[in-house]
C-alpha cells in the first residue's frame, strides 16, 4: 500500500509544483509590462488613488550604504525607497519604464515643480501622434501633482493621472507615483537630493 501511495504523492506534488510555477510566471509577466497609452485630460477619482495595502507608502527595513535622504529606485521591484536613519526607509510603489525604456545610474534632483506643465519630447510624439504638444499643469495632466527632475536627463519622478499603472512597466523612462504619494515625497526631499536607479542583473 505504501509503495503505491508514494508515486501518487509525487505525482500530486509535481502537478502542484507546475501549477505554482505557471502562476508565478503569469504574475511576473503581468507585472512586467502594461499595455496602456497616456490619457491626457483624464482625471482619476479619489477612490482610484487609494492603492492596495502593499503599494501604500510604509516604513521598511532597508539595507544600504547610502546616507539618509538618498532616494534609491529598484526598477525591477517597482519600489522607490527614501533612506532614513537606523537601517530604515520609506517605501513608495511606482510605475517604471517599459521594455526598451529602462535605465540605471546616479543623478541628483535638479529642479522641483508643483503641478508641472507637460511638453512631450519629439520622440514621444512620434510614437504617440495624438499627444498634445503642450499641456498646462492640472489634475488631468499626465505628470500629475508634482515633478522632481533628474539631472540633465529628460526623466522625472512625477505624479500620474493613471493610478492603475502603479506597479507596472508602462512609462517612457520616468518613474510615476500616485498624486498623494508624490506630494508626500516632494515635501521630504530638497533639490540636490542624490537618486540611485538600480536594475537587477540579467542572467
């Protein structure tokens, strides 16, 4: 009886293992990239800006050699960390660049802007010809409530009028937070703040 039972248990374990792998692959694929276009003029509801619990800003333990006040962005994790004293950080969920638009490096915040105007660069307009050439700041602006400009690049940490994109790879290289979160972050960091953008090594 025991000999007959063991192969059955192994078969069940194998099926369960394959199922868990399939679920994991599906979730990773879903997190990886989100097919959605910019929606200039769309104003999200307050309910849309309330993220699931795991995506809300929260203090976490965080090991780093960077000094307090540094921003560390883990692109693959879809999280931005504001380093605090005592091996901790405030963690914010973000949307990141889709395939072909990810990057890494060390920059500083060179400018801050409340309710920034939006001027899509020519290469973005070429990809999405329907975009406006200029859009004044406001609730329907894709840059959201605040923008933190990164070095001399075209990239920013900014808000968004598309809360559902948080946790996904969807942007053209910028890092987006829901408006309440970017307002909170904006108030905590000055111009000159060091920003470290990291990606996991590709095997």
